[in-house]
C-alpha cells in the first residue's frame, strides 16, 4: 500500500511513485512530493490497494473529466484530507473534481472507496459500467442542469453504496439518482442541500430498469415525488425496485410515485417515512402493478379492537386497486409480521379482518400464508384461501364478521361489508411452529377499496 498526495495548489510531482504515510501540511510536504492532478498520480503508479490523499483545497476541472481507477483487486481509495494536516480526513467545503461541460460527464471508472470528496458536473456524475463496486462516504454530489443527475450508473451491472452523502442541485429539474441496466445504488443516511430544491429523487430513465434501497435519508428538500415520470409506459419500462426505510420527506410531497405502474416487475415500498415524527411510527406505502396499499390512521376507517401503536394511533391497511388488477394479475402486498405460537392448539388458526363497500369473494381477495412446519422447521408450509377450484369464475362470498367494531374516525362505520378470512394451520403439513408466519394478500377486484386490520388474530381451530 502506498500514499499519493494531490493538490492543484502546489503540486509538481510527476515521478517517484508512492510515499509512506505523511503528516503535516501540504505546504510542508512541498511541490516535489505532491501531484497536481489525479491523472499525474495515476500515471506515476497509483493503483489497487493505494490511498490517494486529496487536499480539501484541490480543485481539478476539465471537460469530460474521467478518473480511471483500479478495475480489479482491492480497488483504490480517494480520501479528502485537511490541507494543514494531511493525515486527517475531512469533508470538502468546495468542489474537488468538476466536469465543466462540453464533454460527457464527470466519471469514476473503477473500484473506488471515496471519502469526503466534492464532485460537481455540468451533466451527470457517473459510476462507469466497468465498475462492479464502489463506495462513497461523506461525499457531496452536485449537478448543474435540468435533468442532470447527482449520481448515475448508466449501464449494466454496476453498484454504488453512498453513505451519508450530500446531494446538491442547481436546477429544480435535476434529479438526485439515475440508474440503468439492472444496476443498484444504495443510500444510507445523508441529505439534500436546501439552496435549490429538486422536484424528484428519481426522474425519467427511459426504458432502463434499476434497484435502489434508501435508508435514513433526509429528503425534506425534495418537493414533488420520489419517483417522477417512471413506470407509466406500457411494455417499455424495465424492472423497477425501490425501497425506502426511515426517510424524512417533505410535508408538501405530492406523492411517493407519480405514475401508475404498468409492469408486474415494478415495485415501490416506503416504511417509516414521513414528514411527521408521530406518523413515521406507523407509515407505510407499497405500490405495484394493480394498485397500492398505505397506512390509514384512526382519523379514518379502522378496527376499534386493533392494538394501538406506542404513540396511541390505531392503524388500518388502506388497499386501493386500479383497473389493471385481475384474477391473473392481482395486486399483492405483505401484511405486518406477528409472532404466533402455531404449535399451540389455542392459537393455531389465523384470522384477518377486512371491510369494503364492495361485495368480496374468495376470487376477489385472498391470503397466502407461509410458516415453518411444526416438526421439520427447516421446511415451510404454505397454503392460500383462494377458491380451490382454479376453473371457477364465480367465487364464494367471504365470511361475514359480526363481532368487530369498525369506526370512521370516532363514529361507527356504516355502508361497508365486514369480513374475516381464516387459515387453519393445524391441517397443513405437520401444523406450525412457534414462529412469525408470513401473510401475503392478493386483491384481484379492479377499482376496489379495502381496509384491513393490522392485527392478525390467533385463535383455536
């Protein structure tokens, strides 16, 4: 492992190769030990396993700037350091690498770990397709123009993990993230600069598919959508999978997703993401082909017998299907996890409560359950409550619930059909174990609104 020191302010080194770890200021290192640019350090041997210490005062600009790094092995490290103390990592307060326009992008082409750097582009900041993995921590990504992207993987097979990034745009039509070709960008922590607020996190990506997981990111300064102009082109958009957890969003956010999804491989999920501290406790939104499901607090329709969250709110699942839901392509979603002792005869039957203004049959709405076998816990049993006659076109009406109290706010609920669905796990395989069974709901009735209790009942079969 070698150390390469870079500063555009004083750099003059072009030969001599790596140094050992240095201390003190860049000025005390002297021009003879400092490179003026990334390219100079690379040309003199910077490669896999090496650390490049980039002065916080380094300012390198070019048209179509590409930083080509190691393509295999341990990769290269790019660390922003204090100009007065070159052994101390810092977060840059101004740009270090900039694409000035006229060329393509600011491109990181290689396997990198980047820390504290500020990257700026008049187009996109790109993780190149030849890179299979890169990671950034405490970095700033700045995009200038309309529809430019702060962080973009433009081709197949790339991955980037951004830890505590700062996204900064200079045009409200810029987007924070762009991904294509089945690539993945994960973001943990971080925030969006408030000076210019972007309309969306993800924008129109043509027909490219992508995956992204966003955990604990502050998106307060995103004004309109998380996904904008994505997923609504029938037969064109590729796979889409986005999951958010614990992200703060703007109180005026128009919606998580702008368009109805038109491909069964489109999926968006958000959990504990809200502008409100209390609501974040129970927030969820899952959207896919055929509809969406989200949280409904007890100001709306809810089952009064349901267990309140620690903050006191009773919550139901609010499922809304669209015209694309059907028996062949039902909208599906997972119910909340509940620990249940299925090995106990007093709790081996699961019950789910639901209401709708529509009359529902076992071809309109059903459940599928999976749980570990009572004898062989490494084998999971599964069953569903769909009408067992797969040729049937007319279903059996769901069981009427006469024992629950549903409310609309503080008032008794009227004009709705009250149902329950039971699954007797004792007759499936060797019964069940003390476990957390997995329940998935399927809604095949188009243009329906269904509310489900968040509690899973457990009673004797």
